[in-house]
C-alpha cells in the first residue's frame, strides 16, 4: 500500500474554496431558476441537453451520461417532467430495449423562458467576477478534470466498476 500524499496547505485551501464556491454557486443558480420558472438546475440541464440534439431527442442512457445523473435519478426526473408535459419518452423502434426522451413544445417554451434567468445568474455570479484569462483557465482546468473522470468511468477494470 502506498503512503498517502497529503494536500499542502495551499492545496487544501484551494480545494475547500472550490467546494464551498461550487456549492454556493449551484445553490444560488438553482434558487433563481426555481423561483422564476418552477424547475431546478437538474431539470433545466435536461432541457438544455435535449435542445442541443436533433428533434430535441436523446437516448435516455446518453442523456444520463451527458447530465452526469445516474440512470435512476434521470428516470425519476424525466417522469416528473413528463407529468408537467415538458418531456415524453418512447421506445426506439430499431432497439427493443432503448428509450428516447424528447422535449415537448411546452418544454421548449419553458427552456426559452428560463435561459435568460440562468445565463444572467451565471454571468453575475461567476463570469463577471473573473477576467477573460481566468475564465479561460477555468475552462482548461475543468476540461482536464472532466476528461479524467470520464476515462475512469469508461475503464472496465477500474475498482469502482
């Protein structure tokens, strides 16, 4: 067993600052969109991902991966959104087990109404606090983190799989 490589004081401070800032930012964005439009960030993200695909339709498994939700959590979220007529699910004819999720016109209308609220919040609580180089660095950092985490997720020999 290898020896633990403890975080330095600077690393620990940065890590905790990231955790706190991320949690506070996410909570604020969720609060704003929930108060204005009656949906939370997870539901908003589902609508955004669907809007970026042809016919506003995605396979449920891909939607789960893109939103970083478990399949179970996504299924529950989609079911709630179906009851509000924002989404619909249907079988994929050429695949007996696959299910697609499609945004309805009501879902599209909600997304187009909610997007300005979300973008304003992201700009006010993050983008406008940073200079352009800091924003670019943030993007590069989390591109690396995302790629690393997706590689772990895709590795069938990883001990957590």
